[in-house]
């Protein structure tokens, strides 16, 4: 029986992600307190008329109209009168209810209620959501779209949205524009740049780096304003895989090197000063999957967002042959809510990667069809 070359001490994927998340700094997030009552006045919750509920269905004379943002002091609702009001406008003095347009009839220059109004009908009361000084968000909460809006709502400064700059550089002497049979074109560089762009990063493409320690060290010492450097190749066990040693010589902190995943085992993550280096394997499927797993995590933490969860679940339409000790990410087509495995030919199979919609996580050897598994969506 063939022996597996895997090692039981390889770092599980979830632990690798946790290490990366913990190591990266997040922008400081101050607590959010209400700077005034919310709403700061009694507001109309519907289009209609503001009136005195105690007068029931008595016809009223219209005094005018209030729009959102108008000063309600322009009107006082006395007996026998009403004010036309739009959603979000502040109630005028004397009114205690809103009667919606659908419950009104206009005739003879007057408003005729078709229903009995009650005090507080369709009114958003002052302080109904928060009172001045209330804690709305504790400090350190990850930023999201709604929390950005809340900070603006209470008058806190909101920095303009910015993108993390990601530099992309493939490695390898075999990469040339017009390859001979023993050479190849650089497909990883365009692929990773497109992925980083799709994930919302500011992308900086760089020329492919040769298999030379001095050239690698020079590139690492000069990040060119990049916060993250994505490389592909040079992290395995070959004689020209210089990147791990170069990072060590430069004093980088290696967060992890080699994970329990197929494909993608040689993955390395390191911090060199403020630069995060995500050193991906050279084969395109491995490079893509590792980038898809780790780059969104890094971008989210550096931007102050919550840890993303990329996993979805669906059933396998057919069994997947898997003999290894590591969890397998297997290419699939996604149709009719099921994962249809593709006949992948390993981590160098760019053709199948381009045909796939998803990659199914196969934990145990020989997953049967009908089993529900988690999967990654191809970007």
C-alpha cells in the first residue's frame, strides 16, 4: 500500500486563518453614543395630515403643508384645523396624531377623516430609538455599512472609504512572454490581480521575480506602498524555493508555513514590518484557492470589518474519489442546487479551474453522492 507523504502536524486551515486574523491590526473603532434624542422631535411616520385626535371625524381646515426638514413652528394646530404632512416631517404644536392619506377625503376646501384617529397614530416619538448619551455601539466593533451610517448619524467623523493596496508578483525563471516548450507564461499574476480587484483591493501588478534571493529580498524591502504582497511560487521544497529563507533572513515573522489542505499545502504567511506577505504555491489552482481563502480575511481585518465566512453548503451530485490525509477542495459545477464534481487533474489544472463554479470541501476519503458539504464559490 502506498504511504501518504502528508504530515499529521500540518496546520489546519481554520487555525491558519485564526493566526492571520489575530496577527493583523484593525483600525481603531471608538464607541458610538447618541449625541441627541433619536428622533430629535416627534416625526410623521406616513404621508397624511397632522391633527388633534380628540376631534375624531370632525372636518378640518388645512393650514398648509410640512415637509421633512421644515420648521414645525410655522403652524399651530388649533381646534378645527389640520396640517398636511409628509413622512419624516416634525409634528406641529397642537397635533398628536397622523391620519394617513388613505383615510382622508377632501371636499369643500376641508379635510374629512374617514376613520377615528388615536393619540400617537403614525407618529415616531422623540427619543423612541435612543436618548442623548445612550451607548449605541461599544468600542472596537467591526465596521460595516450600517455602522458607518450610524457614526455619520450621530455626527462622528467617518473617513472616506479607502482600498488596501495589494501588490502581485509571480516568481520563477520559467515565466516568459513567448515560452519555449520548457517554459510557461505568467497566468498567476493576472489571475491574482483580477481576484484582488474583485475583492475590492487597489491592485498593483509587478513584473515576475526571478529565482534569485537578492532579487526577492530587494522586492520585499521595497513594498512600494503596498500593504499586502501576493506572491506565487518559491515556497515549497525545491532548490529554487528561496522565499521562506529570504523572509527569515530579513527578520520577518512567519505566521504559518504549510497547511493541512489539498491543494495548497505549501502556503506561507509572514509579516515584514507593516507588509503582509501571502506567499502562495506556484500551481494555479493552489494559488487561486489559497488567495481566495486568505486574502479576504486580511482585507477585512485591515479595513476594520468582521471576519468573513466564505462557506456555503450544498449536496454532492456524485461521489468524489479522495485518498489523501488532507481535506480536499475539489472543483465542481453548481447546478440545480447541487455540486457536480468535475474530473480535475490536480493543482496545475487551470482549464478545470476556469470551468468550475465552486470547490467542494471533501473532509473524508470517498464522500458519497447526496452528502451535504461546504463549498467555496469561484470569484
